[in-house]
């Protein structure tokens, strides 16, 4: 089975490449894809660059060119649920695009004709993630993740997204990956580490957090691969 593993930034896949060590790289459509074997699995790993367009392009390439049958995404997100704190791991039960707006035509926010507001994550992969969290003794939250092509720092905007979509966290890639995977019938999983929240410490160092969270997420993803390799 071929598994795709995505991040948005180089830092989010570096611990995985370091762990697997022996891999090949290939340039496709301006991006680099790394292929390797792990147990009985074939892996393709890439960071998309930030934003919905690059994330969609990368996910589609992994599925169409590299023939990935499942897709795992890990990265960071901002919290809008006050119960989430820096460092918490959140898995998306479903995702939406908070910046998609054709409400002028009578449609709900986040909806396009022949589509839906939310895309649901694969239930089997969600179950595996719960098993991994239990095995590693790591707290794991579930929630709705909202995606948009903007870094949201405005409290009023955050409140609107929370109220409109009942979202727990914000980021810039997940829902677009979900749309691609749903359209191409590929099960997907989105894991996010909370990088900022309402009670954010003024001394918080994002670069240090990104490095540590990438290592923790990589460990989590590798344990998921261990379970998938047995299936």
C-alpha cells in the first residue's frame, strides 16, 4: 500500500525524512516529493508550501502521479476553542473553508454548488489515531478545523468562524486536502498541533515550538504507519 504524508512547511516533514533516512527525491510541478519504504508500506512525503492552492496541487499529485491510497497530514494550527492550549494535538473530524463565500446567491458560508460545507475525515484513520494516542499515553482532542487563505489574527473574525462553523481550530491547508481526497476517493487524516491560543504566552517562540511539535507529530504518524502496515 502507498501512503502519502504531507505537511505545509519543510519543518513539518524533516523529522520524518530524518527517521526514514534512505529515500529518493523527485521534482514534479515545482515541488519535491520523497519516496521510501517502511515495513510493507510505500511512502511518498512532501511539504506543499502554505495555502489552499499549493496544498490541493500537492495532494492531487501524490494521489494521481504517485498513486497514494491513503493520505496523512500533520502540521500546526491556531485555536479558537478556548479549551485548546498551545501544544495540544487535534485531529479533524471534519473540515470546512471559512473564506469560501457565495452567500450573495443564497448559499451558506463555505458551500459551493454540488459540494458541501464540511468534508468528513476517514473514520478508520480516526480510530487508529485514538489507538495510537492511547498507546503513547498522549492526550488527543477531536474537533472541526476551518481552513482559509489568510492568517487570522482578528478576534472578531475568529469569533465569526467559531459561531458560523462551530470550528475548534484554524489553519490554511486541511480542507483543501480534504476536498481533493474526497473527490478522488482517498481516505485522509489531518493532525494539528496548536501553536497559538487565547492564553498565548508573550514569551512563546514559534520556531522552537514548530521544531518540537514536528518531532511529536512525526512520532505519532510513524505509530499510525506501524498499525497500517499490519493491515
